[in-house]
C-alpha cells in the first residue's frame, strides 16, 4: 500500500496530471465555446456546423508525428523542446483567435481555430510520447488515469468556465484568459525532467516515417492486437453515443439530465480513473482490462434496465454513476495498454497512429446507432451494446493464451 501511495504522489504522476490538463484545455475552445461565440454573434447555423472540420488535425496527427520522433529542438531536449514550442504556438494562436470576430470574418476565425487544433493535436502527440517514456512500465496505468483526469479538468475549465466567464466579459477576452492559463501550463514543461530513451531516435526521416509501421507489423498477431484495440470499447461507445436522446425519450428534462450528469457523471469518471489507476498498479494491465471490460458491459446493460423501468431519478443517478465509474476505469487501462504497444524508438509516431486509428471505427460504429435503436427499441439496443463487450474480452483472453503480448508482459 505504501508503494502505491508513493507512486500516486510522486512528481512523475503530478507531471502526468498537469500535462493532461494542458492537453484537455484547448479541445473545446474550438468546439462548444467557439460555437457559443459564433451563435452569440449571429453566425448562420450551417456555417457553425462546418466548423467541425477544424477538428481534422486530431484525426490526422499521425501524418506529422514522425517529425517529432526524428528531430530534436535546440533547447530542453526532444520531448520538452517540442512541447515548449507547441505550447507557445498554442498561446499565440489562441490570442489570434481572440482578435478575430466571427460575424465579420468567419474565414479568419476558421483559420485561427485550425491553427489552435493543429498545435493542440501536435501537443497531444508529444505529451503521449513523454508519458510513455517518462514512466516505467508498472506506472503506465496510474499515469494514464491521472492524465485522463487532468484532461477532463482542463476540458471542464475551458467549456464550463469559459461559458460562465462569457456572461461577464466578451468572448474575445475569454480566449485571452485561456491563453494566459495555457501559458501558465508551460511551467510544467520547464520544470519536468526530460525522459531518457535507451533506444535512441531514428537516424533519418525515412526511418522515422516507415520503420514504426514495419516494426509493429512484424510482431506476432499484430492485426489481431489492433482488432482488440478497436473492439474493447465499441459497445460502450455505441451506447454512450445515444444516451442524451435516450434520457429525453423516457421523460427526463434537460435540467435533470444536466444536473445528474454534472453531479454524478463527472465525479464518477474522475473517481473511476483514480481507482482504475491504483488497481492497475496492484493487479497489472491484463487482469484490469478483463475486469474493467466486464464492468463496462454490465454498466451498459444498466441502460437497458433503465429503459425497462422508465422515468426514475434514482435509477438515472445510479446508471450514470456506474457507467462513468466503470468507463473511467476502463479508459485508464485502455490508454495504459496502448502505451504498452509502443516501441520507445518510435513513441510519438506509433502512439499517434494507434490513437488516430481507434477513432475512425468508433465514428463508423456510432453512425448507424440511431437507426438500430429505432428498429429494435431501447431495451434491445442497449442489450446488444452490452453483448458487444464479449468479442473484445474473448480476443484479449485468446491473445494472452497465445503469448502474443510479449512486449506487454511487464504490464499484463
């Protein structure tokens, strides 16, 4: 127990949490906060919808990740040097966004927002690589949980805090405040130690671009491991995609949904991430993935029970709390497993590729959920989503039996 507490309150974990905060802060400043600003300025709804495209760098970040494996800036080392440059660029791009008015120049807003998402996605590349290289294998789960919790706090500050501030000051000043907070986050970059990587770094750009893929696909059952990455949270993702329409459909008001989600959902997710990180440290990645995956399936089945019960506030609170608790635990194990797949010689590229690769099937799987729910009804839909937890868990068990996860043996 003492070793777990020492790990939780170590400087390395504080860095993981603070870097998570810096990673989460910019995300919704080009999403819900920007949408609110544009709506306030009277921008047409169709134009606001098109602004979803500024988020493309988050999906395409693997394309320029090799540059961050290959090259080292002149100051602070490979990881912190890139991080300082990107965070400074983020501050400047947020200030640029604050100086453009949506009603007068929507194109200027789009370009400034695209700069924010580009530098934000690039920051994510380096932070993920830093966390993998700075933490020993046994600490990856706890580090992932603290990173995710810091990320969520950053998102909450930017979205909730930003919208509250906008009731008292202009949106342009809200973005200036967020730029100042982003600048303060650079303190972590300056004070954190540069991780040592025994494997070194690619000697050429061609090696940085092609060798991460060659190295990965030479592993035993590489395709099946990727399939597990895609399947582990697919049922949970499909179910969560339609939760708000589901709550409204069975009679809950928007105020009830918002209150319960904020009071129970957010804190349950934070708590789940912390519990997950501690349990991963205690039991390892494999058993944690298995156990948390079972809990995710059961929590999804809870939505089916709520659909059968109908309107009940205690039931809503229970379902949201359990779903967010298990989801926070599962996400911590999931991110730790992703880190365990990465060869430290190509950390930035392989992690960026895997995280980008995960997002595409989740979007595709979530797209037809509305049609499915209309066709079979809420009870059957959520039951189906709960059963979708099984293929990923069975595949994990199969990979373990075959010994296909040798690179992760220290973790799982």
